[in-house]
C-alpha cells in the first residue's frame, strides 16, 4: 500500500509540473528537441554589451530545446536592465546594468519552470 501511494504521489507531481509548464507557454519538455520549427527568442532593446557592466553565469537544469532557452531568456529579460543569453545544454549568461542578486535570477528561472543548479 505504501509503495502504491508513493507511486501515485510521484505521478501526480510529474503531471502537475508538466501542466504548469504547458500553461506558461513552454514546450512541455522532457523533450526530444521540440521539432524543427523556428523559435523566436526574446528581443532586447539594448544589445550593446558595453552597457551591461555586470554578468552572472548560471547553470540551469531542464533546458532541452530552443523553446526552453526562449522561455528562460524571456523570464530573465522581464526583470528589467537584464539581458540573458541561454545555450544548450544548461548555460545561461546574464548581463545586467546594475548589480543583481542571484536569488532574484533563480526565482525568475524557477518561474519559467526550470531550476538553477549552479
């Protein structure tokens, strides 16, 4: 009985995370690459790196395709004064105009459905 309940809890948690990701407009990864369709990455008004004197490198767990990258970038770019560039498999470089706390960046990544692990 205990094993059955544990399996049910795991299945419900996984389904909940998947539905949450889909509602946020994510690709629902666990993914096999997200297909061949082109994904529009977020547009940042100021793309002059000289205007961003601060940088933070993050390792993000769970990014598997271009949809994942765009979702993480959009969440971070929404902070204001921040320009994020993500690359597979798990790297995100965050440039900022002002000092920014890693916990704020981690919260933005988690809001997109992913997790900062380094």
